[in-house]
C-alpha cells in the first residue's frame, strides 16, 4: 500500500505504532506528528484529558483509575472514537498505546469504518527484550531537577550525583528490573499478538530500533516508505 504523500506538514497517514515498553514509540510518534502535521493520539493523554475536563466518559474512567484498575475496553474505545471524530483527525493520525489487544483492534476497525476511514500502516518498532531491559533499568533521575542519566550510555561524572545540580540520582519504580520484566511479560501476552494480526492484513511494517534516536527515525521513515 502506498501512502498518499503530499508535502511535509500535509500528509494523509493513519498509523498505529506498536512496540514493547521502552522501544521508543512515543519519541518516534512525536517526530512523525510534527513532520507530517497529524495528531499524535495517546490513550493515556485522552484518559487524563477527559478526567481533567470531567466528561461523562472521564468520570466513568476515573472510577476505575481511582481503584487502581484498568479502564475497561468499552470505555477506552468510546474515548478513542470521540477523539478520532474530531476535525484534526480528518487527514490522518498516529495511534500510540491503542489498540492493546485483538478485541480493541477489531473495535477500532468498526469505529473507522463508521467514519469512512481505515488504517494505512501499522509500524512495529522492534527492540530485543534484553536491550529494553538494559535501557530502562539503567536510567537514573535526579531527585532535585529531574535531569536524566544512564549508567551505561550517559553516566554522571560522579556516581549517584547529578551533573546539573548536584542532586541525588535515583531509579524510578517503573525502571526497576523486576518491573520492566513484568511489563514485557504483559506486552508479549496481550499486545504482541497484534503483530501477527496486522501482518495477516498486509498492514505491518517493521523498523529495528537503534541505539541513537536519529538512527531509529531513519529506519522508521524507510519502513514507511517516506524517506
């Protein structure tokens, strides 16, 4: 399938981005959104916005979030449907964090069919588990100024101390090795089946994540055929 390329900042592209936690989906989605002038739609952002604005769907979602429960598919799908119906999505969008499973993917097809649209490509950013584990478990954050370091790729000059302000560095709970392993297990069980699902539909393209963000971007553009 050939994407309808006009010029940068005006490109028809309806894209889903897949990849494990820490694969760099968000970074690449922001780049593509800015380059092609299409909204980057994150389900997390949609949820927070609806809760903040106290919409009916937001109130329903908050009931689950306050209890530490996952928001049910039917509420998430309604939130996505509402977002995709907005004017800025007419010429394209990037979905990041949705769908997370086959049932959500099937629901998305129905939503888009009602809008007279369909997905053009599904981009899978592929990074081995061991590399993701190394990337995420090696991150350290300054308690004082929030500066980010990595014990391998961007180590501080003095171990445990921020180069910027001298504050103490710490490891976030989400970056602990056991937490990352659990997140990867959930991804493989629930979301990875989407790769085969979209491959069978002829929509899947794959970019291999690189050490440098710019190199990953080159692979992404190559996979999408928009170098």
